């Protein structure tokens, strides 16, 4: 086992939260930023989809209370949360393994 001081340090390391910069934006500011992005990259045809995606990126539970999501989208987002690594697509697993091996090789 770890000495008490090291065990505490390890737990602190494992409980680090990743900051979500979208949380700092109000819902109105989020929509304005998405509209600006869509205009800059000529994606106006996908504006509605981009706004909904940004809402979910800002708050992962937004689709539950939002009426702008279809039942099919809500079901897909629920399934995505429950998928284990083994049930991800082969392409995604391959990409993750490749990046992990590259990171290990860079460290060595």
C-alpha cells in the first residue's frame, strides 16, 4: 500500500476536473458564438445542428430538458453515455490505441 501522504496525493491527482470554457458563456452568448463560427466557415446550413451540439457541449444534460432535440437524438445521446470502450467502433478504438502508443513512444 501507499504511505498515507502518497495515497492522499494520488487521490488528489485522480480527482482533477477538466475546465469547460463553454460554461462561462450564457446561453445567448453561446448562440452568438456559434452563429459567428457558422458564418466564418460557411456552415449556415447547419446552424441549428451546431447550436444544439454547442448546448450539449456546454451542458451534457441539456438535451433532457430542451425541446429542440428530437426523440431520436435524445436516444442517441443516452446510448452514447452508456457505451463501453469495447462497444465503440473499431475505427475509434484504433485511433485511441494509435494515439496512446504514440504518446508512450514520445515519452520514452
